[in-house]
C-alpha cells in the first residue's frame, strides 16, 4: 500500500496589492500539468481582503472568485465564488505566517452541470510583504 501526499493541485501565484492600510486586492493565477496522465488545469482568481488589527497578530476576511478549466478525459469549467476568513502572525516586520479557510459554492460545467456548496480550501502559508 502506497501513500500519496499532495499539498496542492498545481502551482499558483498569489499577489496582494494593499489599497489602504486595512484593505487589499487579491489576485491568483496558476496551472498544473500531469505528464503521466496528460491531465491539466489552469485558472485565475480575484478578490478583496479586509484586515483587522495593528499588532503582530492580524485577522482578515473578504470575498473572492475563481474561474478555471480542468482536462481529465473531458473539459470541465469551474466557477468558485466564496468568502474567506483567516489570520496572520508577523514573525518579522515584513514576513508573516498565516492560515485561511474559504467557503462557497462550486459550479462545475462539463457534459452535465453540478452545483456543490462546501469549503474550498484551508491554507497554511508564509507571506512576504514588499
């Protein structure tokens, strides 16, 4: 019995642009290709983040949307609007460790249309602010 451990489906780049001291525009773009199965996926996302707190520990919340395409024997289009909540702890002035959870519907369109309401992801990450 083998154990398959996967931390992410592909490589995604997340970029935040701070608009004010307490708000930011969030963008994401990425893709994944599996050479063994010839499956691939790609997508883009956008959202707004609002921050609370001025100490090392800060909370944030907001909304986001994601549109993507997956190919696994057939093409599937995904649309994922959602809300998120999380926190960051600044270990240094410009470096933070954080966690985030998002929730919302997923609309999947291929030969059939599926609608699912669930949590999308729980993320643990390290952020660098410039």
